[in-house]
């Protein structure tokens, strides 16, 4: 069984129990530059290791870019 979620509008599948941190690794994203919204709420960085993806979750992942 797999968990189907939406990441930035695209359907993705992950193994049951996959944490948000593991999801980011599978997507080859650099975690220190990201802001993650899960189902309309900001997901704080300290929660990424304990939060598991669930069927139907919707994630928006944004890369923070500095500038001046």
C-alpha cells in the first residue's frame, strides 16, 4: 500500500510511514531553504521528522531565495 499525496499540484506516492523529511530527501530537495505548507497550514521545521504523510495530504513546497 502507498500513500498518495499532492506536492505542488502533482500526485506523488510514498511508502506508509514516510516522514516529511524523508519525502524531501526522495524529492532531492535541500531542506534548509524550504518552507512547507501542509493542507493549508505552515509545517514548522522542527516537526518534519515526526510528521508522516497521509493519504490525501496537499503539500506546497516553496524555496526561499534571498536577495536585495
